[in-house]
């Protein structure tokens, strides 16, 4: 099991994960991106090329096990005032068929090493919706300390957000 930058040789597996997500959860927002654009998008975000206003540089990594795409995690290199309220440094998703197997916890542990060694961060902020017990568990399993809960007005509605810090 390893975290890697997105690679073309795993695009078929990534595409399968996108299809799984759409079949099993068609009415929710998805972190996975259009497979035909993800490789370039990942490069552009990491280098800061063509970012829309309010966006920051970010590194996208894929969790691969036995040659199969398991999940995606991204780390934002800095925080804007908006990201301090909702979003934080890290976002992640595990493919539908692999949820509940501990991959989220492992993926977050691996990215924390990257945050420390590659980005030189001393602590990271991770947020999740208050009703997302699975994500809260992943964060807490990796040493996340709840700072507070804040109300955020998002395009999809009002969300109560948990804000966790992890010291690196």
C-alpha cells in the first residue's frame, strides 16, 4: 500500500471508482474528478498553474494497493480564511467498494508524513461535517483534536463543521 501522485497506469482503476461512486451515491457531491482531466489537474494544482481565485496550491495523491486505486487524498499547501472555516489542509475520499476497511485512517496517516517532510508543515487543519461520524473517526484515529464546531453557509446549504488540528 502506498501513496503516489496520479499516474496514467492507474486511470482505469480510478475510472472504475468514479463509476462506483455515481452508481451508489448519485445525489451527493463527489471528490473524484473527471478521469480524462485528473492527471493534468493534479499537476496544475501542485505547480499553481491556472488556479481560480480563492484556490491554493495542493498536492493530490492516490492510495494504491495491489495495483488498484483505493482512494484519493489532497493536501493544500496553505490556508485561506475560507479554508480555515471549511476545508482545511486535507481532503480525502475512499472508493465506494473499499469504505469501512480502515483505508481512510491509513491514507491520512501517510499524508501526515508527507505534510511534515515535503511541505514542512507543523500542524494541519482537517474539517468534516458534524454528522460524518466515519470521517471524524478517521481524523481522531490520527491524533486530531477538535478545536470547535462552526456553522458554514455553503451553496448546498447550512452545514455544521467540525474543525480538527493535528500536530506534526
